C-alpha cells in the first residue's frame, strides 16, 4: 500500500526512481552502498530528515521510492501524515528511526509506509526492505 497522496496527476515517467533524506553520515554511507547496488545515483541522498523532505517535495513530482529519516522528528506520526499530502499516488516510503516501539510501527503501517527500520541500519536490512517494496507504477 502506498502512502496516501494528493498530487495524483503526475505521470509515472516524470518521477525519479529514488530519493532519500538522511540525517547522519553512518546511515548515508550505508544507503550510498545500497543505492549503488540498485543503480541509483547517490546524489539523490539528501541531507536532512522528514522536515527537509516535506519542504523539498512539496509541489514537485515525488520519487517512486522515498526513504526518510524520522530520527529528529518530535512527532513522527504527524510528520508522516503531512508527507502523505505531498507524495504522489504510487510513492513508496521506507522510514528510518531510533524509536523501537511496536505501536509506532503499526501506526506508520496504517499510514501506508512500506517499512520502518531501526537505526543503525545494515546494508543487508535496507536492501531486504527495498526488495520487498512492490512496484505499482506504470513503466
């Protein structure tokens, strides 16, 4: 299930395959390896977390896969709900964070995220989560 969206008129071919908003160097390095393995540019790994994602993605086509860091968020659920309003219909979201709470995980899943991974993440765990993300866009 994709994160709910309001920008639903964007053609699938006009969207980037991937983008990430990451708040720390360790996660950025891990994601850079995973991006390379998937043939994605590490230039799509941007500094920041959910606040920067909201600011930068508002009003532009969102990528097919979005990875965002919730670590600095005072209210991850509220921020993810806001993100849902700026994402295109078939954007898939993987969230990263430091809160190990099943209630948070379930609430994020109800919002439509594909997965929530605890930091620090391994390349194997991130690759596994990405490989499970369904592609529900037209090629």
